[in-house]
């Protein structure tokens, strides 16, 4: 069984997986209060007595302490933020396509957000508190599994995220033994992030947000402190760094 309570979960980001996970958690009897942190409250188009909403622009600042000023410290934090493309950003097909400005934005969302959240958790949870943090990564961030190349900014940002997860886990094992952090590959999910590239996904490998959220929640309920610093895939297997 998990060593972490679902009583006070946080979801950061409200895309396909974040929304589906929120719906599952709000139905869970063990959840006392769910905190959703998103760039715009308008993206959360429903209300629930257990739900708290906060806005945060990861590119501007660390998450403010006001998020916990009127609530309990989080017991589980899931960072679903991810950036692969936008109106201005496209994954690079070759090195010649690399743009520093795009790279900075991708790194901010995909790697810096988890580091800022982990930094905040140290203050909010304290040295003796228990909390599990899950950062959504991607298999393309695995260095040893990279056989196709391309998508340089996205790959590099997810590899950086993976290193951050590993490094934070080592520090927490010494300083906060009841806190843990893992990286998680949800597979290819039918969302805005994957939409331009779904035609390349093999049959049966494009998951619904609900399926992805169910798999993620199943993992969360079985994680313990001993799993800190690991990189899991949606099917429970471990992904090589």
C-alpha cells in the first residue's frame, strides 16, 4: 500500500490528463480537498465543494505561499504541465530548426515548473511532513532510449526534468525522508499536446485522458518512499534514464 494519503492532493495544470485526474479525485471518498493550480481559472469549467482553484504563471514566479495559507499542506502533488508546441513553437525536425527563444519557453514549462514546485513543497510540507510528487515526463526524454533524434528542445527539457527528479530525490532522502518524487510517462494521450502528431501513433496506443488518469491514480496509490527518484511508464514498467 501507498505510504501517502490522498486527502489533500494538488494538480498543477489543467489539460487533458489534469482535468480527467481531477474528476477521478473528486469522486474519491478519501479526498478531503482538491487544489487545482492553473494559468487561468477560466479553464476549469465546473464547481465542486471539495475544489479549490488558484492561478499561477510558471514563467513569472515561484508558486506563492497563499496557495496553502487557507488549506492543509498537500499530501500528493501531480505536475501535469507540459509544452511541446504552440502557435510560435514547433518541435524541431533537425538541428537547423533550433531557436533559443522557443527552447527557453519549453524548458521553463517542462523542467523549471517541477523545480519551483519542489522548492515550495519543502516550505509547505516541512521536514517531517509526508508528500509524494509526480512530474509528468515523457519517454522521449530518456537518453538511452533515444533512437530517432529530432524534437531537440522537448527531448532536452524532459531529460532535464528527469535529472531534476533524480537529484531532488537524493536530497530528500537525506533531509526529508517522508517526501518522495518520481517521473511519469503517461503514454500518448489524446490531448492538445499530441493532436498534431496523432496520425503517427500505432493503433491502440492513443489513450483517452480518462484511461491515462486511471493509470496514473493506480500508480499513485501504490507508491512509497522507496520509489523516490524512479521513472515509471503508464503500464507500471520502469523507463531507463
